[in-house]
């Protein structure tokens, strides 16, 4: 079997992890175990409504069904990496390969997108990255299709705005490791799903009414499994990579899990290799590679920090120009959705690359951040810019003061129009423009305090002096000082109610264009 191609390797690992008693002399899965795992691809091909729509909440279940049935809310399952239009081809490919395994598993078959969705032709992953011929054995085809359809890989239906509607594209995330480590990874993913408290297959029923308040339509919102089959799947698909890392981290930080896991030594080895590991995020006809920065991995594995809360903190950020992510307005809603989609993409890129260029792009979106983002900002300036924790804490104190005084000024302004947040955003934007345009360290130190202090009649906190003195002494690069202070000034002092608020309306509507 081809033990170089990531799709084939992962399929082998799934079969090995699930059938420890069915391993041949070469340490590879038997044909019987491959057949069994591939058969699951048909069993879990569709996901659809399994309840009465008259209920407020409903359940979904899997269907062995080639075609979608949108009228009865039966959709392509998110674990099946294909498109709605080509789902029938994938279903047919599974049937063909199952028959091939029974007839002659070493016989070759043409490589199609239905079998290997990562590329139009079959890539032989070698040191020279050569492209191979367009054929593979039925054994390899089975392993590739197992990867494309298994529930035992991280997967989701990626959401993206297109022409005024939310489109979904099934994607999977797999690491490029040797087969032994891949088996460990599969076991982690299985354990993650078992540890989740939420029900992936339950969803609420959305009711639409007419102008008279009379019900005109009701339909189920897609269940949580479509946002990701891991417990910390984020609400924005852009953060799926970080959500997966958060899910792994929270599992392995659990003392009871570490104690009872029979594979803990292997898991530790995998965690040590995580920052050097290439991951594939792949869909039908496309793939991208990524890695987790080692400081982000450290942050995720810190027992005092929950990376998911950091991601949620970014998600709850309020753009200065569009403070309400879910504002329903015929004139503005599409622009708002597009603005936040771009913000999420650049924020996710910063989380992934964690370098100055990615931070600058993320920082270009003016927004107020949730307090939950603090560990990320702290880590970036301490680790990437090698600044002392005391210095970062001093800048944070000054930034918090600026944010608090901006709120006070907005709250006291009875002349300007708009909400308190909109008025506060204007104050912060004015301060940012002034500070970013300061030509020297001395001018920066003056503007950092003067612009707020003069209007609020409040003095900067004494804790901020260490930061300002370091800037004046040239111990902190001027541009770094600007970014650090303003990043901290964007962190809002939000109430507990704001932090816990999770009643986000769904933008999902019934899809009528599936096969």
C-alpha cells in the first residue's frame, strides 16, 4: 500500500485504530478491516431529520442514501468530503471499490476526484514530490475513500458567504505523520468526541412568521456537527483550525484522561511534535497546508488558559464601523457579514502564523476586543517581541485606562448621536489616529496620555510609567509600542452578562439546491 500519500495513510491509520486484531504481517490493516471501514462511508453518507418538526428541538440521524432529500431535510453528512453536485459520484465510487476489494484488491483502478478529492490527479508524496500515474490499487483506493468519509477525522461544513447566501463546503483536517502517530491521532479524535458534553445531533427549529405574527414556515437549523465534530468547534468556520487545537488541548490537559489513557506515552510524543507537524485542510478539489506556531501550542496547552475562550473572545469582537455582527438590516446586513468574514479570516491567520505581518493585518481591522483575548496579546508581545512581562503588564494598564476613559467620555456625551458603543468607538478611533501618527518616542508618550486625560480629567495609572519610560529610553521599538498600547486599549471592560451572552441568532436557512 502507498504509505506516503496523506489520504491513504490516514485511511490505513483509521482501520488500524479501529481493528487492532486485524493486522497483517506487514503491520497494515487486513482487507477485511478496510472493507468494514469503507462500508461505514455508505452508512454515514447522509444526515437528516429524525424527529417531528412540531417540536422546538429535533434530532438528526444518518441515512444510507445516495441522493439528498432537501424537502425532508436530508443533507450530505459533513464527514463526506465531496460536493453536493458530485456526491453521487463518491457514493458510486465507494460501491465500486467495495466490489474491487472482494474481486481483486491488488487490481488497479483509475484515480478520480471521487476517490481522491485532494487533487485532480494522484499525487505520489515522495522526497521529489513526483506526480504519479492516474491509477491505484483497490486497496489504496479503499484507504483514500475511508479518509474521505470516516467520522474519525476532524471535519465540518465550512461556511462562506456567496452572492448573499451562506454556502457550505465539507472539509477535513488531517496531519501528515507516520502511520504509528496517525493511529494515535485517530484515537485522540475518537476520545475528543466521547468527551464532548454537547449533543452534536440536536438542533432547534426556526419558525418564520408573517406581518401578522402568523406562522408561515418552520425548519430545523443544521445541528452542531456541521460546525465541526469536535467540542470546541467555533461559530465561525475561519477558526476551525484553532478550534481543533483547543479541543485536543482541553482533552490532554484533563488529569483523569492522562491517568486512564493506555496510550498516554504515545500521545505525549505526538504533542511534542505538534508544532513541527504539517496539517492538510482539504475539500473537494482543493487543499491547503498549515502548521500551528509553537507559542500558540504552548498557549493552548497552558492549564490556566482555554484557547477556545480566546477564539470566542475574537469572535465576540465588535468592529468600530459595524458593532453588531448579527444586525438584521436590508441595507447593511450583507456588508456587515462580509466585513466580519474578512475580520475572522485575518484573525485566524494571525492565530495560525503568529508573526508580525499577520498581526499587522489583523490589527488593521479596528475593533473592540473581548477581555478573553488578553492571553493572546500578552503572549504575542512577550514571546514574539521578547518583552518582559512587567513591561507588557504596564502597557496593558495604560491601554485599559484609555478604554475605560473612552467609555466614560461616550457615556457623558449627550450631544453626539448613536449608541454609547458607537460614541466610544469614535473616541478610540480618534486616539488611535493620534497615537499612530506620532513622529517620535517623546511625542508618542505625550499623546498616549494627553488626548484622553485632557477630556476625561483623569490621570493615567501609575502602573503605566514603566512602559512609557521604556519607550522614551528606546528599550521598545516605537512601532511595537504603538501596536502594543493600542491592542490593549481595544480590550473592553465588558460585563459578565456580555461575556456570557450566547444567544446568537442563526443565519441558516433551508437549502433547496442539494442533490
